[in-house]
C-alpha cells in the first residue's frame, strides 16, 4: 500500500498520545476502525454483558479520532488523501449507526467544551448499551 519512503514519512508524523506513547497515522486509523467496529458489535449485546463498552469507552474512542485527525493533518497532502480514503470507511460505518446528539451528552461525559470539536463529537449510537448509558445524562 505504501512505499518504504512513504512509510518513513508516515512514521515521522507520529504523535504523542500521553506519556511516551507515540502512534503513527496508520496505527491510529486501525485503532479507530477497530473501535468503530467494536462499538457497532456491542449494540447487539445486552448491557449486562461485561464485555460491552460504556459511554466512557465511547469518549475514549472520540478522543482517539481527534488524535487521528491531528496526525492526518501533519501528513503531506498526497499521503493524507490516501489515508483519508481509508479512514472514510470507518467514518461511514460510525455515521451509519450513530445519531445526532443535540443534548451534547458526550461533551458532558468527556468533560470537554464544544468549541473546536469535530463532527464525531456530535454523534452517539442510536441503540445498544452505550445509548442506554447516555439516556441517563
């Protein structure tokens, strides 16, 4: 998919997530895709299932998407466009099972302000355990 030179460029755009943890755009895109799929799969499980993610895990996923966006913006345009096509698939899946959150419940859960937040912060799952959790907010 990427040449050796492109991989070196991608690796050079790694961002720090916290402490000494660094991730490159590919790692972040894969983590985003996996998280989106996990949340979708959890929607079919009962909230009593101890493997399902909560609203706090969902907030972590939204922060992950923020980090991914930051990393994508640091890539040269040609690489960014290719990565964005890959990310668009996970974004599409995310949009398919989420609904608008006009009450900004996720902003309250994550204890963050709305200013500068991207579109993913205004969406929540339309069904499943996370939707049930968020009904309490």
